[in-house]
């Protein structure tokens, strides 16, 4: 038997999206200002980067809901990645040590964000089956075997998972297709069946 319980919350929080946009904007703004003031060979590129950084910061603050929308956010991420890669490449060519570190880290952060944000807005869920409890990606743990669990209870829209090591996991359940009594009975049966698998000192 398998129970899939949708829980409140999201994999990617809006403030996480906003923070990286602002960080990119500040990095572009600062680098553009330095290039514009100190590098006379590519002064206009520095000015363009400075303006781009300022524009990104302004849009992120003034139009936050728009820029963090799924499609727009992804488009901006690719633009930020292209700019960050260009600056990282220039830094390697010119051997600018500090910008090399900053923009290498920034490129890595943007690439990771593209991977992590691909499921933004997806409903989180707790999956309970014969093997144990599978927690959502935002939880500290992803899986808890039945032998590690003392009690699982779904009551008043709250799922509580009490482990034998005194750790407690709780989730607000937004909906369920199965009656709570049926779910609780299944979990109690699995916990009882797994008692024999626990270490002797945990009985």
C-alpha cells in the first residue's frame, strides 16, 4: 500500500530566487564600475555592465513577483549565466585573481540554481509505503525506515513522525485521498512489524 500526502510549502522559496538575482546584480554593478573607472581599453563595456547590474537590481526590487515567475526567472538566469561566464573568461585571460574567484563561484551558483529551480512550484509530498517514509526534498532527511520510527500519526491535517531517537518530523498536509484512520492503522501495523528489526537496546 502507498500513501502520497501533499504537504504545504515549496521546494524553492521566492526569497532564494530574489537573493541570487540581487547578488548577480551587485557583482555586475561592482565589476562594471571598476572596469569603467580603471580600464581604459574596455571602458564602454564596463559602463554597459554597470548599467546592466543597476537595471537587474532595480527590476528585482521593483518587479519582484514578475522576475521570480517561472519562465521569466529562467530567462534571466540564462542571461546572468552568459554575462558571468564572459566576465570569468576575461578574468582568466587578464589574470584578475579576485574576479576569477568571484565569478567562478557565481557561475557555479547559477548553474546549480538552474538545476534546483527546474521544479519550482512543484507540490511537495510525503510518500509512505511498505519500506518506510519518504520525506520531501526540503526535509533534513529524505527517508526513514520503519525500524527507526516509534509512531506515525495523521490528525487534524498535521502529519507527525516520531522516531525512536526522539527526533520529531511534522508537516501540514494540504489534502489526502485516504481516510486518516486507514492511514494511521497502516502505519501502526508497519511500526509493530518492524520492532524486531531494531537494535536490541532500542526495544
